[in-house]
């Protein structure tokens, strides 16, 4: 039994080195190419899916659509849920990372970004960035988040995993999940039973298919990133970010972006 995880292609906010979170930043031109490439890689490896899942954010939905288009599978059932959204970055959403580090200190910003328990400053409900009036969130049972840490993100992601995805996976259906860096970090932490220090530096690259294979007990038995010619060697994909905060906040348009 297999599921393929794909983090969305590069977004406009990734390109501009901004905190994204629930901001609905679309794919950049590079991100569109990355998503197309992901679909081509999956096609070259003979993948076909029975169903697909994404968040309700455009960058994930568009990535999913491009991949399915490349596979000539736009017709399969798709499900979208806010529970698969990126982690909510609170009042940091839309801010440039380097400028935020200059204001609050690089160590504090790195803690907000990578810790499992630290929450960034919360949004105010009268802030124009507040998502409470967005119709895509009208069915949320309770309040729309004002900020989240990774544990908060995991709580909502795992509800969806257990109720919606796992039953289909255990029935032998081949699934595609297009989501976000922190959504996938939270899910991988759970699936692989990672300790906190094992997830802090875990990084999910954009638009490179990550295949998880499960045994009959629905425990992961193998996972690997996929290239055109099959599984990629472990050293070929940057799994971790630098512990140096200065290196972790590249200038606009440069470097490798983790889930934001």
C-alpha cells in the first residue's frame, strides 16, 4: 500500500522570502514548472491514483491539478480540507523573513519557525489577514486559528488522516496528497514516530514526490523521494536545513525554502 506526498511547488511568497501560512499565495513561475515536473516523474515511474487530497490553499490545489493533468487523471475523486492547510504563522504572515529576523532576532525567529511548541505572535481578529470571513472556512467547527505551532498543526492534520485518508489507504487505494511543508512535517513525525529533535531540522523540498509504503499493519515500511529513474539516493535530496539562522533565511529568490 502506497501514498505519495507532494509539497506544493514554489509559491510567490516563497520566492519573496515571506512567511506564508494561511495566506493564499499562488505558485510562482518556477513553482508551476516544479509541479509539472513532479507529474512527469510520477508518470515515468508508472504511478496512477485512485483519489487525491489537498488543502484549500491555491498553491496546493494547483500543484495537485497539474500533477493529475500530467497523469491524465483529472477525473479521479479529489478532496480538499482546511485541516491540510499549512501551519498558521499568525502575525508573521506576509512578513519578509530577513526583516523579521532583524526586528526580533534570528534566534527567536528560528525558534518560531522550527520548534514544535513555540507559537508566533497571534493575529488580531480585526487584521485584514484574518481568515475568519473567508468562505472556504465557513464550516470550521470553532474559531479560525490566529496562530499555530507544529503540535497544533498536527492535531488537525491527524484528525483528517485518521478519518479520511487512512481508511482509503488501508483498503488498498493508491493515493496522492498535495500539501505543505509543515503539514507534511507533522504527518511524517507521527508516521515515523520521530522525537522532537528529529523533526526540528526535518525539511520537505518543494514538488519532489515522497513515496510512503505501508505493511498490512498500516505501519510505514519504506519511504523514498522519487526521481525520473526511480528512488533517489538519500544524499541527493536536502532533508535538513542549516542550523545557522543566517543561512536559513536567504535573500529574495535564493536558496531552499522550508514549509512556511
